[in-house]
C-alpha cells in the first residue's frame, strides 16, 4: 500500500525524499494527482507502513508536509 505526501514547495518534497531514502525508506518523487490539486507540483510516494517513521523524520528535519494521502482511497 502506498501513501502520498504533498508539499507547498518543491524544496520540501526533495528534502523529504532524500531524508526517507537515507533512512532506508523507499520513496520517490511523483506529480500531485489532479484529484488533489489542479496546480502543478511535486509529491512523494512512500509505503504507508512507514507512516510513523516518515512523520518522525519530517518533524526531525523540519519538513513541512501539507498532507498525507492513502493512494488506495483516492
């Protein structure tokens, strides 16, 4: 199961992806689906099983995550 984190800035998305990968979490940059936003932007897909770890990483690295979505529920 995959989750998608959205961000207000590209730099936050890139920092999030790098932080996840350094922690051994498979994450990849993806476009924000039109269902979530009509503006162009970047999001980061990661395994939902790692949600608690990802939230902790974001807090530790001061990464501003706008929202997290379960891709199966979109």
